[in-house]
C-alpha cells in the first residue's frame, strides 16, 4: 500500500470513529436531557437535547425529545404567568 492510499484509509477510519464517538455523545446527551426533563428541569433538558441534535442531526428520537422538552418548558412558563 502506498503512502497516499494509507493516508486515505487512515482518514476514512478516523472519520468513521469520529461519527461513532459523536453518536455516542449524542446518546449520552439525550439520556441526560431525559433525566433533566423527568426532574422538572425542562430548560436544562432543552439545552441537552439541542446539543444531541447538533451532534446527530438524523436522530429522530433526540429531535422528538427536544420538541417535548420545549413543550414542557412552554407549558410551565404559561402556568407560572397564570398562577398567582
């Protein structure tokens, strides 16, 4: 294998490893977001889900959870403005 082929192969392997790492990070961020959402901290959950979606933009679950966290954040904000 010549050095150019070796470099191309190494770069491809590095790219694949980076994508796997990012996907793992996205999963961890989604899990953290879920825990925050369950703990009644929707604003913090939104931030985690946004990070997850940024790392894994095709992750439908992270996108759905982001929307759920935003809805929860909105509903809590409305409740606070209505309740004395």
